[in-house]
């Protein structure tokens, strides 16, 4: 019963201690998959594994492979990489990834991606200009905010009084979809 559980492999892959162990679980996941096509949970787990182990080059290479095999652009994988670069304060790489997004998917950027960017520009690599541009882009694309957005903005305004004037926050509040 345990062996056939589809998400067991993904869970195991993510928390493996060695590459050999991870690849062994990856092979099991491939064996359990339809036509040897890995399920999304599994390939995201490999990405999480590499990031957790600090294997940043391997994570990047795996991410590129994941994006290439994906019929639709994979924002979950993109967000994992973005969050990792943000947490390591790799501002230029994060910006390059953001600016390199294919134009065809710019209209479908989810709120989860914007939340990472807002947090990054507001609390990690502080940039008022980029923060305001990101918020303006969200408004332009009509992306509805969520509770995470609200708490990030609250955190920014409490820590960086000058970064987000109250008028910006209130303007931002006015275009949230209720």
C-alpha cells in the first residue's frame, strides 16, 4: 500500500540525505508513473531537494529541464527558484528571471509570484522603485490580492515607514477585488 502511494515518492525525494537516495526514489517515481512521465509533485520535490542541500547549480539545471518539459509554464517551479534567490538575497538573478519571463505568460502571473516579489523588494533587497513598479504591474494585470499580500504589505509599512507611504497602501487597497 505504501509503495503505490503517488506522493510518497515526492515526500521521500524532498527529504533524502544523499543524491543516490534521491535518484533511487526518483526511479521509483518514474516506475509508478504513467509512460515514465514524472508527476509534478515529483519534479518539484527534486527542485526542493537541490535547494535544501544548497546544490544551486543542480537546482537551476533541473529547473530548466522542468520548464522545458512542461507544456504550460510552471509557476510553481518558477516560484520555488524565485523564493530561493530571494532568501539568499540574489537580487540580480531574481530580476533576470523575472525579466526573462516569456511575454506570452506575463498576463497569467499568479498572485503567489507577486507576493514573493513584493516581499523581496519590500523587506529583503529593499527597493521602493521596484516595489511600486511591481504593485503597478499587478494593478495593470488586475491580479487580485490575497491575505498573504495584505500581511506582507502590513509588514513592509510597519518596518519601512518611508518605503510605502500610507497613500500608496490605500491606493493599493482600492483596487483589490472584493
